[in-house]
C-alpha cells in the first residue's frame, strides 16, 4: 500500500475554506437561536462513546460505525448521531430533571460509508430532542420547529413529508400475517424509495388481486389532510387506525401553527423501521435529491438507559444546507493592516489593540525591516518580505 501524499486526506472527509465556514457558522448560529427561542437548551456530548452502550443503541447500522480500541482494549465508537448520546445523558446526568426535557445540539458526526460519490464520512448535524411527551402536540412541535429552523437557515423552498410506521406495520400485519421476511423486504424497498422494486416484490408474492392492489395503493397516499381519510379505508387493523388518527391530530396542530402549507402526508414514509416507533418525517429542499432534515418518534430508546420515556426529535443536515441556504451576507468588516518597524513595535501593537476594541473592525499586523540595505526609503509595505495585497484592506496604517 502506497503512502498517502502530504496533501491527501481520507475518503469521505473534506476541508472547509474560510468563506464556506463563515456561511456554515451563520446557518448554525441562526438555527440554534431559533431552537433557543422555542425553549431548547444546547447540550454538548463527547465525540467518543462506548460501543456497548451508545453504539449498540444507535440507529446507525453496525457496519457504518467507526470503531476504535482504547488503552484498556474496550471498544469505543465515534458518535454516528446525537440521539443516543443525549439519551445516555437523560438517563444519567439529567435523571433527576423532570420531563419534558427540551435539548438542542450542534455536532460533527461520523459514519463509515462505502466509497460512493457524495457520501461523507464526517458531517454536521444541528437538531433537537423533546423527551418525556408522547402526544401528537409534541410531534407537531418538532415538525413546526424544523420548518422554523429551515427558514432561519435560509432554505426558501422546501417540503416536509410526514408518515407513521404504525400504519405500515398494521397494514402489512393484516395483509401479510405471519410473513415477516416479506414484510421486512417491502419495508426496505420503501425505505430506499424503490417503488419499482416494491411493486416487483408484491408481484412475486402470489397475493390475491385485492390484497396486492391494496398494498400497491399506499404508493398513491401522498398529499394533504385528505390522505388521512383515504387511508382509513385501507386497513381495519387497530395499529393502522391509531396511526392515522395520530397523524390527523398532528396535522390539526400544524394547521394551528400556520405551517401546514409546508407539509404533506406520505404514508410510504417509514424512516428506520427498526428504530422509529411512530411519526417520522423528512424535509426536502428544491433541487436537492436527498433530505436536509429528518426525524421522528423513538419511544423505545430511553429504556435502554434505565429511564423509559417517550421521545421525538429531528436533525438538520447542516452542511447539506450550504448548497441551498440563502443567508444574509455577513456585515462587512473594516479591515486594517498595521505595518511597523522594530523600533515602533510598542506603539503599533497598542494601536492595533485599540482598533480591535471597536465594533466590526478586523486588524492584521506586519513587521518589516527598518531600512533597505541600499539606503533607499521606499514605503513600509514595499519593505515586506513578500508582496502585500493592499486592495484587500480598507486602510493601511504605517509606523516607521
């Protein structure tokens, strides 16, 4: 195996240059401020977690975890998402705090993908967890907050698709009772948005025409509040009926928030069906083929940390939003270059410090030789060891 060149970096990670970082920080700041106004307080957790606790509780599949061994030989993982670490904190450091808990975060997370184009191994998430409230109002709150955060980030054209894993579980249990492997295969196709593969699987299952038509019909269940009524007639299963009722209640609360125009019901929306327990949702920006946010209800996770509780939340894919967010330009800084010779160092640096105390002023300093060896007296900037781009500065101040 050849040694990497000095300028190479591992697959799936990237460098962010100053202008991009400035935009990313504006997005983060605006989003976290939005979350704070809704009562969510920020939490920071370690980059490393134990595999046997947070790692196995994660929604990330095992093969996508970055695993390491510490000095004692214990397996640790780079955090792959933030819900598991926050659940650990809720069950330990916050165990005496009453519910509901509203927590926000911004962190880099790590996932080991195959070497596919566009798949990043390290990326940024900004999100919230609402712990201790199992109501439709709580689900509606996180959806409405996700909408508010996308707007705060500068994403102008987007839609939130909401679904409920209980509807599909109930429908499949009624139509494919005892055929667990086939149910899982169909859910996997829906998770991958592979509707052609979904239809092909149904065609090969030897189902009665009526049942196959019913299961194919869910692919058309995408729209507004009318979808709830259409879905009621597809299955008499209690789980499916309860799921639709819950979504109807969520929709009503979203209407009260005044954000339902951003939302559509998509009953093929399933999220990670081994992790989510209720409503799930994804946010799609125009011209992007992948979600910029995702979330849902995960009522079974907290019991793994000895504090059973209902919970719901979402994460924004912050770096993905760089492509679509339209941020107000940062306030232009007044950029000053202070140039000085050795005998003027005290006076020059004191002036630079005074300038930095002023709002919206950026100050750089440059030390130059006192005189040219040939005895000539060019300007101080001309005596610099390398060329200076004076056009980059609003003002150049010389002490010589």
